[in-house]
C-alpha cells in the first residue's frame, strides 16, 4: 500500500481487548478487512473478543503483530509508551506495518520507537464512550475521530476512519493533551454530574430519576451545543443567591460529598454567565459572595 492511497484489504490485529479494540476491529471487518488475532488477559477481555470478533484467536501481543498488517494498540494511556517500546525492542514490529493507537492523550510521537523499526504510525482516537458490546459498532457511525499522523500518512489515516464509519478531525501533535482534556470535561464529568443528580432525586423521593432527567438534560445538551453560553438558565445565571444558598444548605445536610462539586460548577457557571452578559453585575457580587462563604465552611 502506498502511503497516500486508500488502504487495501488488511489483516487486522488487536493488542488489548478492552472496550475499544474489538469494536474498531469489528467495524473494520464490516469494511472488508480481516481480523486475524487479538490479545487479552482478563476474562472480561476474552468475553468481549468472542462477542465482537467470534472465531478470532487469542494470542500473545507479539503474535498479534506477527499476523497482522494493521495492529490496533488499545491499551490504557499510561501503558502505551512501555508497550510500544517493548514491542520495538523485541523485534515484533515489521517494516511497513500500520501501527494504530487509540489514546486521546497521545499523538503519533508515542509510536516513535515503532517508527524507527519501520512501522507506519497513526493516532486514531474515537470521540465516543464504549460499552464493550456490539452496540459500540453502531455508535461509530458518524463518530468523530481525533487523527494525528505524519503528513505522508494523513490520507491513509483518514481513509481508515471513514471505513469505520467515522469522521476524521485532524489534531496537531502538540494539541492532543488539550483535545483530550476537552473531551474528558465534556463526557466524563457529564456522567458524574448526571449520577449525582440521580442520587439526589432518589433522596428527594423521585422513583425514576432517569425518566425525570432525560427530557431536561437532553434539551439542555441540545441547547448548549447550538447556543453555547447563551443556553445557560437557572439560579446561577439569574443571580439568585438565596436559592443557591438554600441548595448548599440542603447538600450539606443530606449529601455533603456533593457540595464541593456544586460550588465549583456554580462558580464556573457564574463566571461564564457574567462574561456572556447573562448575569447582571449587581447580582453577581452577592452570588459569588455566597459561594465564597460556603466554600470556606
């Protein structure tokens, strides 16, 4: 395969059968590529591999590289540098082999040891949360991927993303940590906030918190994506310091573990609402004062 051409039909291997790797390999199989090997240690990893890649043998990482033209390195971020270095040092990497990692934090530079061994390095990070089930393959349709690669491999990297049903978004090497921080703030912290809200509603006597929150949070997300800060509503954006103080009093009494996150998000919301002209300056002082007072208790 020329580095500027659409990828030919490739044999695909997965190192790290977590939630991401088998789903990406399964989506590549739908595009005509051929999964040939997967490595996984835990029982959960083996179950995921069998569910998404039935009949594909489980082997050691070095054997995955031996069998595959395209290798997906889908291990935790902190494990990736040592894995790449170890594979390169042991001679497992073959010249011309496509080596793809799916870490959001790292760009292509983390694959430099493999590059020196002749591999073709690609960073393809799906901006999606994964369950480890076949539904993940469906969710890849229209999913954006953060793509970082050497310039001569950009076309091949983007073609692979498109074959998986995704949409490539080019991220410069130096911007990968900021890109990943943005996704973590949005997706990971959203889960925490929703889980906190559900817990509090249960304490308030709501039998089905998800049913109550679903329409509200769906509308809030849609409005935020369309309008940004202009979508802000609620007591902080209005400058209703008394309501915020009452919220904090209830949290201290019934769920003190949630008070710190409420204060942090209320302060951030107030700052953004003030900058956007939504929160009037005469109300902001009392609101921020209440939050400062509560933060010292």
